[in-house]
């Protein structure tokens, strides 16, 4: 396999790349992409499929080294995401538990008031019914107010936790892509150097 000294749209088409990726390379590197650190970083930012490219560009030894680096980066990325997601879920669980506790207390208070009002209703139907309705409505309004506040607090905590997760996820993904792109660059350069030695 001949390792090209630059990646062009034509070479990508020969390798069977999808037209979307080919179009990006043609637009960003009209004369072809050379094995430079700037090229690797730009490819990472553009979201190009460097894994696909590595499988077609690198020889066995360079490809194995590339995959080892990417595997380590992927493991680190997944560990960060798992920790962030676990933290998010823990915060949400705590917030939900707090909401449930407040709701249960409010429900117990509501039920207690309703029970007292219902006993009065049975003793003196008309008067008790009117008193029961008035107390029930007040108790329901208080219950709804407490539940609404607790539910709003749960949503606020959950949204903050999700924002914290996304703040960790985005840079972790960018770092993973950057490491893979740099690993591809190193493999490419090594392949070119080995090819040059073999040609000599």
C-alpha cells in the first residue's frame, strides 16, 4: 500500500469515503491535507471520521499504535462521562426524594384535615358539608402550593446537574477527538517515514 503524502478528495473517493466527508476535505483543503498538527486539530474540530481514515491510511504497526492511543483516550472519555452522569443521576435522585418527602407530608396533612372535616360533615350534614368543602379547598390549595414549589426546586436542581454533565461531556469529547486526530497524525508521519526508507 502506498501511503499518500497528502489526503485529497480524489484519494478519499478512491477509498470509498462518503460524499459528505469528501466535500468537507475538498472545501477545507482544496490542495489536499498534509500530515501537520494543524491538520489533525482542524480535522478533529470538523468532526471528520479519523478512525475510518486511519484504517485506510496506516499500515499494521502504525494502525495498532493509533488504536492503542485512541482506546486509552476513549476509556478516559467514558470514565469522565460515567462520573458526570452518575453525579447527575445522584443529584436528581436526591432532589426527587426531597420532593416526594415534601409531597407525602403535604398529602398527610391534607388527608388529616379532610378526615376531620368529613367527621363533622357526617354529624351535621349541611353545615358539615359546607365546612368540609371550605377546609378541603384551603388544604388542597396549600398542598398544591407546596408540591409546586417542591417540583420547581426538583427541576431547578436537575437542570443544574444536567448543565454540569454537559459542561464535562463537551470538553471530554473534544479532548478525545483531539487525541485521536494527533494519534492519526503520528501514525501517518511514521508510515511516510517508513515508506521513504523502504523506497531508498
